[in-house]
C-alpha cells in the first residue's frame, strides 16, 4: 500500500489517493517512505495542494516532523519551494507558522532565503513573526535583502518587519548595499568553489520574471549536477526600498546609477529608482530630469522620460515636461521608425501623462515594438476626439495586449457605442 500511496502523491493521482485513504486512513497518514518522509510532507514539497488537503482531512498532523533525522516539517518544506497554496492549506489546518525544523529554519526564513514573496505574504497573514531570526540569528529581512528580492522585502516591511528595532532594517540595508557592488554570479561561483573545491564545470543560468532577475550557478561533473546556488540581482531596488523605509535619501546621481546599471525599465532596480526620484521635490526633480533629457546617453534620456512621466500633472509643471520630452521624442523619431523602444515608450508615457497634442503620440502608433503601441493606446491624447482615429486603428493591432488596451480606452471614452 505504501508504495502505491507515495506513487499517487508524486503523480498527482487524487482518485487513487482517495481510494487508499478510504481503505485505511490511519495507515496512510502514518506511513513513511524509505527516507522517513510522510505522505503529507511528500505532498507539501511536491506542491500537491489537493493531496495535502485530502491527507489533512483524513487526519494527517500538519506539524508532524519526519525525514531521516526527524527534522523536516511540512510547512517548511512547502515554504522552501514557494508552494503558497500548500502553505495556506497547512496553516488553515493548524500548522504553527513559527515552528522550527532542523538547523533552526522556520518557514518564514525559508521563504525569505528563496525570495518567495507570495509565500511570505501567506505566512505573515497566517501569524508568522516577521522578525523571528532564522539560522545564525539573521532576521528574515536580512535574508530577503541578501537574496535581492524587492517583492520579498516589501512583503516583510508591509507586515512591520524591523519597525520595533530600526537596527533590523539598517542591517538589511547594509546587506543590500554589500551585494549591490558585487557580481552575483561570480560570488555564487566562489561560494560553491569554497564548499566543493575545483575540478567542476561551472554553468551560469539567468531568468527574469515580474521585474526580477535570478542567477543560478551550477557545478557539473561529467554532465551531472553536483550542486547549485541561486540568488536574485535586485539589490539596488532592495536598497532603495529600505532607504525609503528608514527615511534615508539617496542622491539623484546615485539613484540614476542604480537604474542605469541594469538598463531595463522592466526591472525592479530601475522601477524603484524611478519611484524614489519621482517622490522627491517635483520642481527639483524636473530640473534634474530636464538636464538628463539632453544627455548624450540614450539610457539616461530614457530614465529622464520615465521620471517625468511619474511627476504630478498640473498647469505649473506639465507644459514644461511636455516641452522637454518633445525634444527626447523628436530625437527618437529622427532615428527612424524603430528607434530605441524603451526610450520611445517612456517618452510616449510622459507625453500622454502631461497632456501633449494627439499628434505627439499618434506618430508612434505604427511603431514596430508592441510596448510602444500599447503606450500610445493608453495615453490620454489618443482618447481625445482628435486621437480617436488612432485608437480605433489600434483595436485591430496584431498584438493582443495592444488590442485590449485600445478597446478598453475606446470604451472608456464612450465613443465606441456612437460608432457602432
């Protein structure tokens, strides 16, 4: 029965699991595999939320430790893999969020180390202590900062991490600044070399998702994986978020350096710098960004347009913003239809935000980059009466995101019905 039970859990065969539980629920929830793991733990680490619920309903103890040394907890196993739905199910069944397993890890520490923001949110909502130290006495905020996860740091701050002791936030900021100046891939490779020695093939993999980039360094021998470590690269964004939480103000050039180092408006390092710049004095920020609009570096001009797009619109500022961004827009247009998409998209967003003429954004309706066309579709001038033709044309765009944006914008004007 036990082999069939674990096979059903690993395969996600809930029908088989239900049959086995009906036949012998006590035996099933008490069973362990060859490594001493319970079926509940196997379902938790395997991200099988339906199996977890079935086992809990059959009487499985959500806090039963297992494994060869009896130190593995289902909640920690789920948190270490970022299995948020499983975490919620275990918490709902009574799992203590701050229970420690082997080596002093808590579920919150696991989620922070891995940078799993959604999982952290579930644990914190379930009553986990945001400041409970993990292995080595380090707080989750420091662990998340080391990981370089802006989202994880924000989740912890949102639940009061470090609020009772600013030293906790300062330690996290120091950690982020430490990693900010380092090559993450090189540091991971060095750590693996110290732990496992030389003679391995080193492979570096990068992936990006939701504003964050992750770097994984693996050691291979004869093509087989020996060890690997992963970290995020959003330490600049983390530092910027923590500075805001501590009331520390980084200078204009330092924030620009952080954004320009990553050169990607979709990344947290860029977006957090833009938000921090826009949160400063609007007049002072405008003056700085206006100078950047005339910079020789296209990425600095892109940053300037992005920052200006975030400044509050109004009669005192918007006309001057439009004038500055028109220069950026004209220079981009002179490069040809393609231009640099990030620069053009930022210019279109700033022009639309501050009330330019419809023609200033309509000229980019045929831009080859879909993000630029989407920005045109969402701009206020495109929705003005003179720009409706552009908006209507974009409702038939080849890119579905552009079409959705244009249709929604057109519907919001009320013009869609009048044209039917």
